[in-house]
C-alpha cells in the first residue's frame, strides 16, 4: 500500500515539474524602451503620485496630532 502511494506521488511530481522545464524563455524587450539604454522601467514619471502620497501622509499625521491634542485637553 505504501509503495503504491509513494510511486503515485513520484509520478505526479515528475509530470507537474516537467512542464516547468519545457517553457520557452521570455521574449526580448522592444528595441527603443527607456532613454538611457536597456534599463527596466526606463524614466517613469513619479511626480504626481509622489505629491498625492506626501499629501495623504501629511493629512494622516495632522489627524493623529489633532486627536492627541484633543485627548490631552479632555483629561
């Protein structure tokens, strides 16, 4: 009984991993991506998103300070 279960597990493992080795490599990148050569990401603009994150962080920090000050005045 144990030998048949082990044999079945070995067969399943070999069949499932065989497809992983048979995959082709990824295609090459397009010829003109990025301005400074073959760099992943190139020169992506981050200005707008950065200002939104800074604004949200400042609002969260302000709310935390407001709550802290409010709690200390009530006590």
